[in-house]
C-alpha cells in the first residue's frame, strides 16, 4: 500500500506517531431500547502523522475554542461524523479524539487526513 506523497513528506519531516483507531460499525440497541454506537476492535496505527491545528484557524473553520483540535494523517479509510452516524475514534496523547472532518484520499493514495477534536487537557 502506498502512503502517498503528502503523507510520506509529513512522516519525513515529523517523526511518525502511534495511535489507537476504533472504526464506527453502526448503532446497537441496548436492553433499554437506546441506540448506542458500536465500534470495531481497536487497531494500533504506528505510522500516523499528528499535527496541531493553529488556533488562528479555529475562527476560520468555526471551531470551538474550548476544545482541542489536531490534523491526523493515517493510512486507513477513517471517516468523520459528516459521513456517518457517529465518528471514528482515535486515542493518543492520553485523550480520546473524535473525527469531525476529513479529506478522503484513501482510494487515491492510501491515506486520509482528518481533523479530530478532543477535550482540553490544559
């Protein structure tokens, strides 16, 4: 699988990061009748690139200043909330991150760029 030129450049400039990826499979009905998100088994991705989203970009994108955002480049077909009922989940830096936007390059170059959101830890 080719990681594509942009991801390869990112991985050569910034050391690759590891993260845990949980793909959303669909909703499952709980005994009380509520629908709960169901995720695939966690997968460790060791060749991801994780980069901060500059706060000056938050306003341009309409992002919440009370949250933290990262750009994540991964060699998988992860998708964001806009494409399904619940977002795929990533775990890194001691936090759980949910994908809120993606640039789907997977079918073309074997990787996707996502914007993920997590709770502020500082």
